[in-house]
């Protein structure tokens, strides 16, 4: 009995602590998801950097035979 008087603990110590733990856990998960998204987009941008882009000057100037009904 003397030992319990030395510890100043509330009888319902788990009520607010549980809510705080859940809030911190959710905030941590959101931060981790945001960091993961940034890293994924950065890696995707870095890996697509080496691809060649088709330039308009390479494309043929005359399209294939197209029918022009208004012109003879």
C-alpha cells in the first residue's frame, strides 16, 4: 500500500492516451504516404528522363492520302 502512494497515477490513465496514440498514428501514416508519393514521382520522372520524344520536324509533312470532298 505504501508503494502505491508513491506513484501518482490516475485511475483511468488509458482514456486520453489511447486517443492521442491513434491521432499520432494516423498523422504518421499520412506523412509516410506523402513521402512515398514524392519519392515515387521523383523516381518516375528520373527514369523517364532518358526516353526520346518524337519531335514535330521528324513527322512526315504530308499526311497519307486523305479525301478532300470540297476540293476537285
